[in-house]
C-alpha cells in the first residue's frame, strides 16, 4: 500500500487518467473529489462490495467447444486466425 500526504485542494493521479482531490477536512472526515473517465466506475468500498460481479469471459477452442455440454450464449470469434468461442462468465453474488 502506498500512503501519501496531501493538503486540501491537492491531488493524486492514478494510472495517468484518474485524479483524486482532497476537497475538505471536517470533524475528522475527509471529503474527496474524483475525476475519472466515464468507463471507470467510482464507488465507496462498501457499495462496491455489494455489487454482483461477472467472472471474466470464458474462451473455448474448437476442440473444447465440441466437448462442451452447455453451449448456451457461446459466440464464435477469431483470434490469431483460429476459430474460438466466447461467452460471458456467470454473475457472482457478493459474499
């Protein structure tokens, strides 16, 4: 973990595209402002942990696809000239 010290109106930059600004200090609480691209979801940790998440895409070779019992939602795709099949992974409920 990296720990940084910032004053009000000072910021940190994450990944070259996310800016976190210390907006206010009041009664032992810190208010932060976050500037991030639209494709980046910004949540409080307790909200993030409640959201269901998806397992990454499942990718199958032709041979794996042929042996697959459940072919539902598999979409054909080509990768490096090879026929593949992809589908979204299952939705996982928060713990």
